[in-house]
């Protein structure tokens, strides 16, 4: 037993003893000092002088996995205050104290009562103290010490990442690194050889080897061939204790696959091949296959086939199927047994991916010869043309000949051919064909504008073998005949501004024609000669299939005439030329100075104020209702005047008389009542709005100078006589007359017509609070009525 003691200057000496029971020798290790520290580092001693301390010791060690029947002795605590009389009591606290580690409180001996595992816990931290057994007073301050678990070789090396899967190119040089494997040992690598691992190969020789220290696996042979052997299973062992006897070991498997390189050229199994192809084979179809073998895989086995020479290189072609690596032979031109019975092809197969490291193993291509035998078959009739196009004019008579299709039997027998039309659609029945000659005729009258083109399928078969048939497409083109007159391209909405100038273009028009002209459509425009010369507008033919509408005078008025009609004639350039008439409607509109249309109707003014048609009707009804109420109110308050007495024999049929002072808006439908308001007003001739006279009657009214001397009674009689004698108007059975108050009546007229034409100073105060409102409504109604009548 080795005892480590303190220096002689310490008043208290504490000794730590450790017995290395496993090997029976004293333990020589590093010393950790917590009081007066003496630190040993690799044979060198470094002394630190500090104040006096009561405890100085080394580390304690306990052997792991102890399986003896008695507790394992760890060490001894001793204080120089202990005289051996049992007065000193030793106390142990900390990790495992009292359970794993126990102490004899009298002798200070420490024992381990349980088997410890260093891989689970490497050390334990405990505290020791010496006290007076009688007084329980500390003889030394409490100090900390460590019990380390000493390792034994109880863990075998393990490969945590195995088993391994790795690849290495074939034909690699000997010694090429394949993989590095690593085994781990849970034992203490700082103590002994328990964790010192060496590697060896148990399976896989002589192809591979392993470095015993690093675990690097390398190839052990030169130019290993994948085509000879592709997969290898290598078993690697790792053993601790540096490989000595008694060491523990573990193993793993490494699966090594040789990857392919292009070290094999393609080879055709045969040098000569023969292929039979019937002459009926379709152009573009595959007629045969050929394949060269390549021992390589993947892209290293990819190849391309080429026809390098031979008399059939222009008739046949070859392509490569990338999936099967086969050469597909296709027909480029039709075969004819009667002309040529066999062809010869030289075909080459070559790798597309080359590795120049192995170019000395080449060439990486091979050549074979292919003989193609053409087989004789009974062929269907063959048409002289691949397709036919025939023309016929529309409106041609039934039975018109379109053309003839011709087919012949290509075989040496030369059988007769019969023709017929495949009636797949109803349109196919519009044509007939002569079964013997192949002549096609029409079976109906065609309209190009309805259907400009027809497609027929004509079948030819041998008379001796009806099952052998050939089909061909015949296109029937319907040629145009000028049978449709031109028309205006659209319904033009023509507008002329009131401030228009002479020779101003107000619209450009064009035309369309359903007919199809070879040289393009040509249109001519003119005014209709059957109508008198239009004084307001004219037409200019621009000679580019368009025409311009121009004004012939300055300024237009909506109030005078808001719509004009211009008849136009459009003719085409066909033979014979066809024409049609159309009437342009030209509306007069109010425009801005820049030509923008502001409004075209009287209603537009009211619409601009934001009022809808329903709102305008409602306002008008309210105004009329108010007028009726006011008229009744005034009639009751004022004295009634004597009505104008009209004798029944002075009028014809019916005369309806009224004893009120004004009339309604419909009074103006038959006669102008401005003269009834004031007989001295200027007389102006006006026609009825519900009848447009064809013959303008001469003026029959008396001169304005005579109106001063005529009274109302005489005026009405005269107008009735004129109406009865006027031939331009139908007879009317009813005449409405109104009583007249006389000139310069103080009361004035309360008729809405009066307020509509003049701004009267009529006093409406008799209506009370309603007076100003009624005045505004009357003025508004007058403006509306004035716009409507104009």
C-alpha cells in the first residue's frame, strides 16, 4: 500500500491510501490537491504554497464490475487528531454515500457495496468530515474528494453505421479506396488497451483488403471486371486490446457493387440477316428490327444504327429505339415486286458514349449485312393521281360533268376497275359517278353562298376481286356566279349638324356582296335617278369601294326639318352587274363647335336635365291638374261672360262650343287659334300635323289688312268654308270653337297657351300662397308645350 502524506508543517495530517487490488500493485496516477496542492504533470512537480489546510489527499479509485462476495475496499481516511482511542468519528456524505459507499466511522475505511459501471457513471463526488465523538464538534473542516470508477474491458467494438452499401468502378487500379469503416468502443480510451481497436477482413479476400489501423477498404486486384462478377460481400472485424488474445470484437458487412464503364463494344450476333417485306407495306411503317448486343449497361450500352451503304438506302431507313436498343427498319418509298424483288443494306451499330481510357479496347462499333426480299401480293387498283380537284359553277344544271377519276390494276393480270362514291354523308348524294368510266356528274343545283366546297371519297375496286379497294379524295369547288346584289355594309346612323358647312363630309359608307370575285369586289355608288335632285345632300364615289355623303348647303334647323331621306344605288362589278337601292336616314342634331353631337331630339333637352320619361309625364299631369283646378276656381269667382252665339245653320255637321275663356292643348290640332286670341295678329298658313298633303294648296286666307275689319264670327265661317273646299284633307265631322273676350281684355286670358308663348304679367295673388308656385308651373308648362309643338 502506498500512502500519500502532507508536508511536515501542517498541524493536521490526513492520509489517503488506495490499494490496487485488481493487479496487486500501487496506483500511480495524477493527483488533485484541494488544499496544499501538489500537482504532478507528466513527471514534473509544481508546488503552490498556500495557508495551512486540514485535508490533503489523492483521488480514490474503485474497480468497475466488481462481483466479489465482500464489499470492495476503496481507501482510508485518517486524521492526525485520531489517537486511536475511538474519540474521532468519520462522516461521509455526497453522491452514493450510505448506499454505494459506506465508511467505518471509527477507522475511516471506505468500501463499495455495489457493482459499478464506468460507462454509466465515471466518478462520484463525496464530502468527508472528522468530528469529536463526545462533543460532535468538527475537528477538521468538511472537504470534497472524488472516487473514480476504474475501467475494465467489458465492451466490444461496434460499427454504428453498418451494414454498408458502396460502389466502385470496374477496371479500377489495385489499391483504389472503396470505403472507410469505423468501430467505436465504450471502454476508457485513456486507460490501458481496452478501447484500442484494430481491423481485419474476415470475408472478401483476395478482392479487397482493409487497413488494420484506419479501417480503409481498398481493392486488392487489378482491373476487376463487372461483366465477370458484379456484387461482393465483404465482412470486416474490429477487435480491441490492440488485437491481443482475450480482446473483444465486433463485425460488419460491406456490400460492394462494381459500376459499369464502357469497356465492351457492341456486337451483332450474325454477320448476315434476311428480311421479308410484302410489296403492299405502307410507306412510313416499320417492316423489321435488328439488334447488336453490348455487355455494358446504362448509357454505356446506348448505340445508334446507321445504313452505311447498299442499294436499298434510298428505299429504307433505320432508327434506334432507346428503350430496347433495337434498330427499327422503316419503309421510305412504295415497293413494287414487278420492278425490283430484293434490296441489300449494310447496317452499322456504334456506341454513342465513349470512354477514352478504354479506347484501346475498341473500335466500339460493328457492321452486319441485311438482305430484304420483296413479296408479291395481289394489290388493289392504283389511282393515277394522289387526289382530284374539280370545279363547277353554281346554278349549273343537273347532270353537268365535273371530271373523271382513273385507276388501274398494278398487277400483271390487269383486271377491270369499277368506281363508286362512298355515301358517308347526305352531301355525297349530290353527285353521281359512272361505274365503268369514273366520270362524276352533278345531281342537284348548287348555291356557292350556301356551301362553297364539297369533299367526296371515291372507291375503286377490281371487278374480279371486289374486296381489293383503293380510296381517293375528290374535292368539288363551287365557282361563283354574280347572282347577289350588293348591300350597304350596315344600317348607318347619319347625323348632320345644324351648323354644317357646304361640301362637308358627314358619313363614309361601304357595301358588301355575298358573291366571290376573283379580282376582288368593286362597288359603285350613286344617287337614285328616279328621285329629283336633292338640294341638301350629295354623294361622292371615292372609287375605293367607299362613298362619302356631303352637304350641299349651309346650316340646317331641327325645328324646320329634323330628318332627311337620301336614296342611294349600289352596284357591283360583276357580269352582268347587279345593283340595289337603299335609303339613308339623316338626322339633324345640335352640335358643339368641334363637331361633337349635343342633342338630336327635343326630348334631349329635358333628358339633359336628369329627368326620365316617367318623371316628365308625372310633372305634366300635375300641371294639367293644377290648371283645371285654377280654371274652375276662377270661373266660380268671376262673373260669367256671355258666350259667342253661333247659329247652327252657319256650321256643318257638329259644332262643339265652350263658354270658358281658354282652350286646351289639343285645340291646335285642327286650326291655328292665334287669330282667336287676337284677330289682328299676322296670319300664317299651317298644315295639319296628322296629315301630310301631297299637293300644297294655295293660300286662301284674307290679307292681314282685312283682318282688322273682320269679326270672329265671320272669320270662323270663312275657315269652315275653306276646310270644306280643300281637297288635300279628309272631311271632319267635329269643329271646336272658343268664345273670345275681345281685344285688350283687362282680365287677359288664363289659357296655358298664352302663358306658353308670352311671359304674361298676370297677377296670381288671388290664389293666395299658391300664386307664386302656380306661376312657376305655368311658365314651365309653357316651355314644354312650346318645345313639343315645334
